[in-house]
C-alpha cells in the first residue's frame, strides 16, 4: 500500500524481495546499498541471526527522484527465505506494492524455487491479493555458478506468464539495478493505472 | 484486490501535528512518532529529528506486525499496545486504528501510567483525523485530482537515468 503525502509531495512504495533460502535477496539489497549515492539512501537494517541468515527482514529506504513534483521513495524489504519462517514472511508482505522473486539458478535449488514461488502466491492470498494483481519481476540469480540452469528452462518453469525477468549475479552486481528498475517501473505504472 | 494507497493531505497533517505536539507536552515524553501499519513515517515531534526516524518507523511497524501475529496465535485479535522498557528510555506503542500507529518515546521525566492514559486519548483523536482524511480522499479521487494518472512512460524512465 503506497503512501502519498500531499503535504510534503512525496510518494512512498514498498517492494519486497522474495525467494528461497540463500538465493541472494539480502545480497541484492547490500549491492544496491553499496552502490547508491549516500544522499539517496537511508540506513540499511538487517535483522539477522549470528550466522547472518535473515531472521525477520532487511530494510533499505531509497529515493529515486521526482515525478510530477512528487519525490518518489521506495522501501525495499527482504523476507527470511528459510521454510520455517513462514509467519514472518506473511507479515512482511502486508502493504506490498511490488515484488522481486529471486530464483537460485543452481539445479539443486529447482524445487526450492518452485516451493517458494507457490508460498508467495499462498501468502499473498492471505492479504487478499493474487500474484497477477501485483507488479512483480523475476530475477534468475547466481548466473555465475558453473552448473547454472539455462535461463530459458528457468523461465518455462517459473515465469510462464512472462513478467519482466532479469539474469543476475548479485555478488558482482550484474542485473541487480536492472531488476530494481524493472519492479519500480511496474509499481509506478500500476499507480498510474489506479489513477492515483 | 489491490489495496488503495493511503493518502494524506495538508489539513490532516496539520491536525496530526497539533495532536502530537500537545501529547508530547501532556506526557512529558521525549518525542512522538505517528507511522502507518506498513512502516511509513507520517509525522513526528521536533526532538525526534535527531534519530533515524525512517528506520524507527520500519522497525516499529515490524514489531507491531509481529506482536499482532503472536496475539492471533494465542487466540487474541490483537495486542493493540505494547511497552518496551530500557535503562533510561522506554517506548510505548499503541495501534491507532487499522492504518496508524502511535509511538511515544519517554524517559524518567514521565511514567508509563501517564503515557498510557494520554496516549489513549491521543490515539482516539488521531483515529478521527484518519477517518476524516479518508473521507476527503474519497471525495477527491477523481481524475482531475490525480497526481499520477497521466504520467508517461518517458517520465518513469527519466527517474532511472544516471
């Protein structure tokens, strides 16, 4: 649920990075944080375990610029990917305006990708949403892995409806900003469609 | 169904500011924030400017969401207020309505009892402002009041130009 502040002429939107455990959601945010001009970002918050696994969420506020005199701000969140944190994932989806599904390109994670995507659909339903209602993009991460599945094969499996998709390597940053731009465009286009 | 955006106009912001400026005096608190359930900052009293209020808003919303989740697991509808006690500073968090959260940061110059009492009254006043604000937005939700209905693809693309 975006928040429009007519007094400060600001629009704030929430984007959630979703995906199976260790697929690189936090790494996406860390790369965005590292490469963004300090004037345009806030502090990155990570609620993680001692072993640096996401416990609740990561949070990164970003300013993108102005559109029609409104400052656009995006709040980026990740969910904890591990299966047993499902209650937390549901909470983080509250008020989501757009999503990035980060898929792990390793063949061993094929099943985990499918399960996580189905979990996203199930959890959206709890908020009265269908995945098709939501602006979302697909990221095929870890393209640098030697055994990475072909993108075309992953697309068939995970993206049959053809939402915008991006090949990425979050550790080197390849495809990270393209993915973010893709989802941000989807969110703004959706606001336009809603006649906000 | 996609949730419609939460919009607030100048009149509502001014009303919220009056309520929290009064509340901070009445409670003797160090500062007050009003945020929405998603974690967006709506308003703050002056002394809160020294803190990272964007992060505070996000974490407080997460905290309220997690506490609500705990309540539901225990068969309660919600735990609408909660209190975090520190060595010198404490937080009192109160759900305003379905959309808003009031956060009072106070120290030994105040007390939990006083904060709780005044925050209840403040929350009711804020809930009234939110309700009126929603009515105003519904009245203004026509294309001529729309900020984004006519934006072009080019304008969206320009946001991302390096």
